[in-house]
């Protein structure tokens, strides 16, 4: 078991990683709910797999457990589900002395986090990530959101959790495809800032998943401590996401996020190599590592199909966009550029002429 402290400007909290942590969730967090009630938010898959363990632990610590279950999947990350959740919180007569427990992947964490931020202007929040993506990324850092028909994550707020407990044993029920998607984000951290992690992954994780998650959480904690509101360094976490989001959007969200990010990293790295911003060997090394973790490295979408989605990315600020560009394995730069330059990067990334 290990603990990493996140010192975000708005809140300091601990992220604890270890096997069977769900069985200790009650004793570790009951103090956050002096009113005595715990609302567990979870999806229909995770409910059956891990809710009973969590509920037993919370009850053993003296808490009354309420539960809100929604159908698993991104399609539930909507204003309708949020409204239903907020109404359920009111029906349960939750107060600010009660706590919300987000048990699940990034969809659950984003939805429950936003509800916890909004209901009575903020309730204590415990994140219990059960996907690798949620463990290394979405459960830490305080971004919460739901989607609109017009786009993903368009309604949200920054709301840091009070505690994050990552039960690494709970990740063992993940389907292999979901695990692979989480590895796309792990590889992103390595390419972005940690050459040693990249080398570790190349050597195979050797069953050291807890160490790998801890490394990613430490990186995210440092970034969030310096730039909680995503105005500078935190944008580096979007490495691979500008083109990745465009692929997701062009596919009508049928391409999984992790797959899209994997291809997005390849496109921006190829463009960086062709522009002389990054050594040539970075590209085959990245492609090899992604393939090793069963992630795709190419897309069939054309520049025309992707460009519209790239240029309406919500990371755009006025006429300028910030691109995250690898400088080498383990380092990247933020480039604030005109849309024309983004188009040129996309074209180069897809294999077009410089
Ligand atoms: N807040 C942030 O900083 C942040 C960062 C990255 C991504 N996100 C968001 O996260 C979401 C993606 O997260 P995700 O990939 O975890 O999706 P998800 O929550 O939909 O989980 C993926 C699938 O795995 C299932 N699942 C979860 N845990 C399981 C387990 N232990 N065993 C078996 N099945 C399990 C879920 O039911 C679901 O079907 C997106 O909505 C994205 O926008 C947020």
C-alpha cells in the first residue's frame, strides 16, 4: 500500500493505492461523513462486481449506504443522468455532512464528482477508481463533467476529491480491452515526462501495475499542484488528445478514447519528427510500445474528415490553439499556434507532404 499527497491549491488530499482497499474504505473515510450517510454512485457493471464489498465496509464503519446506479457507458454521462442523480440526492435528504462515493471508471467519477460539486454547493467526495484510466488519470485532479449533444465534457467544474482509494485488486475484473485503453494514458505520461517509465513499459510491466499507477499519479499530482485550473503545464496532459478527440468525434465515438489517444500520440510525434522538433527514433519506439500494449497506431480517417473536429476542439482559445508536441521520449512542449499550423501538423502526422 502506498499514499501520494496531492497539494492542489484548492485542497490537499491523499491518493492511496493497494490491494483490497475497498474492504478498508469505511474505516479510511467515515470521518468525511459525520452525518452518517454514504451515497455510492456506480454503473451497472461495477455495481454487480464491487459494490457489495464497498457497502459492507462502509456499513461496518457505521455509515448508512444509499446507492445510485446508472447504465454503464459514456452514453450515460449526460445532463439527464446528472439531474436524476441530483434529485436522488435530494430524495435521500443528503446534507453537507454526508459523502458521495464514486465507484467506477471515468464516467462514474466525472458524473458523481459534478453532482458532489453542485448539490448544496459541495459535498465531501471519495473517488474509488476501478478502471486503469480512472486510476491514473480521471480520479485525480478534480475535473468533473457531463457531455452535451454538442460535445464531450462541455459542462463541468473543477472539484477536487477529499480522498482517492485505488483498490488494485478491483482492476483485475477489467476486460482486456479496457485495460489496454488505460495503458494508452500510462504511455502518454511516459512519453510526456518520464523516460524511465517508458523504458519500464518497454520491458513489460512485470506485474508491477501498482508501481506504474503510483508513478502516473505522482506525475499528475505534481502537474495539478502547479496548474490546477489547466492554464499552462496541465495542458501537457492533453498529449495525443487534440488529434485523438478528432478521431473519436469523426467516428461518432465508436473508437474508444484510449485507442484514439494512442493514434493521436503517433500523429503528433510523426509531425514533430518531420518538422525536426523530435529525434526520428522516437516514432518507431512509440509505435512499438503502443503495439506491445495492443493499441492501434494508425487511422483510416483523412485530413478532411478530422480537420473540422480538430479546429472545434474545446481547448481552442480564440484564434489560437495549444498543441502538445513531444521533444524526445520523456519530454514535450506546449506550442500555441494558428489553426493553419495545426492543419500542417495533422497533415504531416497522417503522412502528407511537409
Ligand atoms: N476527469 C478527468 O480528468 C478525466 C480524464 C480522462 C478521462 N476522463 C473521462 O473518463 C471517461 C472514460 O473513463 P473509463 O475509460 O474509465 O470509462 P468507463 O467509466 O465507462 O469504464 C469503462 C467500462 O469499464 C467498466 N468497468 C469499470 N470498472 C470495471 C472493473 N473493475 N471491472 C469490469 N468492468 C469495469 C465500466 O462499466 C465501463 O463499461 C470519459 O468520459 C472521459 O471523458 C476524465
